[in-house]
C-alpha cells in the first residue's frame, strides 16, 4: 500500500514539473521530493541537491531555469500527502554574487511556515557553503516537519 502512495505522489509532481522533464536535475528532484516525506532530517538532502546543481550551472544560462525549478519545487511542498509525515514548511536561501554581480544578493524560496521562535517545534536546518568561480555562496535550508 505504501508503494502506491509514492507512485501516485511522484506522478502528480511529475505532471506539475513537466516543463523540466528533459533537464538533468528532474529525476533526482522527484526522488528528493519523495524522500522528504520519509526521512525526518531531510534538510541536508535538499541542501546537497541544490548545492550540487547550483555549482554545475552557476556560470551558464541554465541557472535561471534551475532556480525556476527550485521555486516550483518549493511551491509544491505544501501539497505533499503521504501516509504519516507531511512537510509543513520549506525555506531555501541562496546568498552570494548571483550571475557574477559585483554585490552580493539573496534569493529566498519559501512555502508554508517555519516557526523559528519556538523550541518545541521540529525545524531541520542545514548550512552549506558552495565554492564557485564567482566566490563563495551560502545556502541555508529550513524544513519544518
């Protein structure tokens, strides 16, 4: 029965992200989307996924399409419905010299809620540094289960 949940959820997500089906990050992104519901500490998985493809595409025009994929990925997290777990909020922040700009900028993708003021809530946090030819980027991920 649990396999049916994964199959139906992944098909629904594939339909919503069909624009990116020919990209190299599409299938790993769908797998990550399903893994976020199974594992409790999924912030490091999301951070490593974003860091890997950001480092590959940061100097090309494909970075714009990857960031669009990332925004749609985050926008679909509130629709996750699996057996027991549900991600209530996801926030991804990339900070650095985007597109080789002389000044640092910040891009934030968020959906749902991230309660950072309460101790009792289960918020997973991950920080990853990405070294590129434009300098170092900071990537922060918050996942609220």
